C-alpha cells in the first residue's frame, strides 16, 4: 500500500507575491537577472602596466581543442575576470599562464605567452611560478604553522635557511597585506589547518604574496566560502591590484562585476568578448555575451 497523502490547507486561492525591491542607489546593472552592488574599487586605476601578453594561444588535450587562438593582456593595476559556462576553457587558459597545464598528460600548447616581454617557455619552472603565483579553488595550506606557511617560499629562495627572527618582519608584513595579521597575530605558531576556510584562503594568498609575484592567478577562490569570507577576499583582491596583476576565474557573475576592471567572456574555447567590466555587463557587443550575462544559460 502506498503511504497516505498529507494535504496542507493554504489560506486563499492564490499565493501572495512580494513586490520587487527598489534598486539601491549606485547599484550596478542587473547581472543574471539580479542587480548587484557597485564595483569595490575605482573603475579607472591610476596606474596600469602590462605584465603578461597572450597571443593566439591554443591549448588541446589530445584531439580536443580547449582554448582556440585567444589573445589577451594582463595588466598590473587591473583585475581581469575570466567568465563563461563550465567547460569553456577559462581554467585551462588560467593554468597556461604559469605552465601548469603542461603537467596534464596529452596536453599541447600553441601561440605565445610572454611575461614582461620574455617568452614563458624561456623561463625555469620554479622562477616562472614564483613570478606568476596561483591560488586554487579549495584552500590548500601546508600542514605547518601559520608562520611557516608564509615563510615557506622565503626559506626556499635563500641559499641558507634563515631564522624565524630574521623572517618575522617579512611574514608579518605579508600577513598585513593579506588583511589577516590582526586575526592570527597571537596564533602564528598554531597549525594553519585550525583556521577557518576564509582565513585559510587568505593565508594561501599571503603565501603567494610572500615571494613578491608579478602576477597572481585565482581559480574560483571564493567558491567554497561563506558570504562574509567571500566579501573579505573580494576586498583583498581589489586592494592588491595596485601592486600585482590579478587574473580571476569565477562562475559568479555578480562577483566578476564587483571586483573586475576588465572581463573576458569565453564560450566553447573561444574568446567571445573582452573589454571593461561596465561595458561587458551593461552593453555587451556580442549576442552570446548578452544572453550569458542575462542568465539565459550557464
């Protein structure tokens, strides 16, 4: 016998629908059908300097072409957001910038990527990845103390292992740059794994910043975080753009609008549209971009 059906009586014949809220003054355009908060930083950075140039980049996994002849500029003073549906090539493009994609069996890469005018294929792996740091989707602190996580790269760079006292000023300064020092200053010797998820992600950013990278790559850095931690990371991203070029991959269109100065929309491996965030979200030139930012697909 099937279980009995429980019926719930609802007052009235039709449900009531709340009226839409009035837009907040200064809010940005409706992205994905919903208005978003204004950009966290000034739309026009005071100083912009090209750090990387991507020219006709194509990446394939075996016979499958994941990125097709993409050309972009990565500039200090700006945040570049890569947006697009899953499988469009965003992360592949991001991982190409420090040659992590080359570690995937069967991958191949064509075109040219240069870092400050030098082809990245002419650089040693360790030197390239020091200058082009990366923070991944899931926080991945080392199983060390908070202090030793930040000091790790500094120790590896030296011929002799520096003491904790020698490294303390640099570690503290880096944690301050990552907006984390006040939260952990009394617990620097505690395991990094004891921090909250948002704190762990900022620690990973601090670990990358410690070696003074020229470019910082962020692969969905807030996807596993709560809204409060996400806001802290977004504020940090905008603050850091004046000292390091930042490229972020995000599925969150509202986040892309809040933090990015320039946006690149990718679809099925192609670069469909590339331009200022205001233009891409408010007045996209391509029909496919217009459909995507309106939430028609994703």
